[in-house]
C-alpha cells in the first residue's frame, strides 16, 4: 500500500472566489472556483441526504379523534388529526365533555 488512496484530493490552497467582489478564500476541498455561498452545489450534494431526512420525514399516525381513528401520514410531528374536520370535531367533543362534567359536578341550587 502506498497510502495515496487515503490522501484527500485537494484543489489548491489560497484560491479566492471567482465572483467579483466576494473575495472569500476557497477551501482546498472545494472543486469549484467559487465559494460555497456562490457555488453551493458541491456542499449541497454532501448534506442533501441528512437535511432531507431531518426536515421531511413522513410518519404514520392515527387520528387522535376517537370516532375517526384513521391512519394518515404527515411530516409535521405536531399533527394529531387526519384532517381539520377531525380537529374541530375533537375540539367540540372536548368542550361538550367539559360542559357535561361541569353540570354533573355542580349541584342544582334551588332558590329558597
Ligand atoms: Zn463567493
Ligand atoms: Zn380523523
């Protein structure tokens, strides 16, 4: 083994961005002749996979509204219901439940 394979390929040190007025020093590992801000593509490629997974991972959920219980997929971790309709119905059901609990707990006062 010569070790040549382990040496990362470099493109020269001390180069600057080809875009006029930028003047950013280029990384020796940057194959293009513009900085990351102006080129971007070579960096985009490297981070693309990780970024995509972190931001837009679809997950299977079950609708939190009991009467629906439908399975749906979403990229929003905060989403609980399959649709706005279910969200509204669940909200109304909760309000009704609270109201009923309140009337049951409160003894009926009779005016004397
Ligand atoms: Zn630049
Ligand atoms: Zn639903």
